[in-house]
C-alpha cells in the first residue's frame, strides 16, 4: 500500500497528472502485470505436464521393450503364449498352497511383469485420459493371447490385491469370466473394439488376421 502511494506520487509528479488518475494507471498496469505473470506460470505448467506425458509414454515403451528383450533372452518365458492346462499334480489343491517349481516361478514372474505393464496402460486411460477406450481394448486383445496358460489364472489370484482393482476387474470380466462361459474371449474383445471404434471414429473397424504367407506374385506360374 505504501509502495503504491509512493509510485502514485512519483508518477503524478513526473508526468504532471492528477494523483487519483496516476493511481488508476498504476492499478491498471499492476493488474496487467499480475495477469501476465499468471499466464506465464500456467503456460509453464502446461509445458511441464506435456513433458511428463511424453515421459510416461517413453517409460511405457521402454518397459514394453524390456519385456520383449527379456523374452528373447529367455525363450522359455514365451510359454505364456501357449495353451497349457493345470498340471494333474496340482488338481484339488488351493492356488495359495501350490509350491511352484523353478521353471514355473519364472513363468509367474513373467506374468507379474506383464500385469504390471498392462496396469500402467490401464491407468493411462483411467487416470490420465491419455489413451482411448478403443486403444485400451486393443491392448486387452493382446493380453488375452497369453491367458490360456494355467499360470495366467494362478498369477491373477496371487496378485489380485496388488494391482489396481479396476484393471483386475476388467481382466476378470472381459477375459476370465468369458472363458468360463465357454465364450471366445478374443472374439468378444474384438467386437467390443469394433463398437468402440465406431463410437470414436464414426466408421467401421474390420479385423483381419490372415494374409497370404506367400506373396501372390510368387504363386504365379512362370510364363
């Protein structure tokens, strides 16, 4: 207040204008300066958020890359993509009483890493809004591909309370429960994706898994 009065007096004296008018001009420029400062701070905050978002995507890609590298270096972990039933030795044993053998422990760790990755994708959708529902379903379709090994359900039970409830509820409802009803979970997820794609992009999504293994030009008989 004292500073403002001094500025008003100095301005009035220097420019030879009324003190009240000088005060109004000082208030005006103070307001403009304050608004400009706030605008700069907001813009810097936006830039920082964008940098954080880029970092989140980069970390997610790096995490995915690390998993792929791990599988390449440890081919046994690729078994998670196979359809393997619960071994007979574990029949009638509660999952929490099963004592895993070393190779099975490795598979369990692989699923743990996969769940961790997919939970991060889920949270980017749910909490950050950085990926769309359609994009998430496409990730879920890939997760379904590794759900046919008995270790998938074992790992789900063991980590049910570790990962995000919404994520685990989705996995159970859209993959496990559908399988228990003898549904084709993957086909159902693809239908979910088509519906969501239509909502988001207003056009039809067509899934196609099959391409010719031999290019058509190579199938032509020599002339």
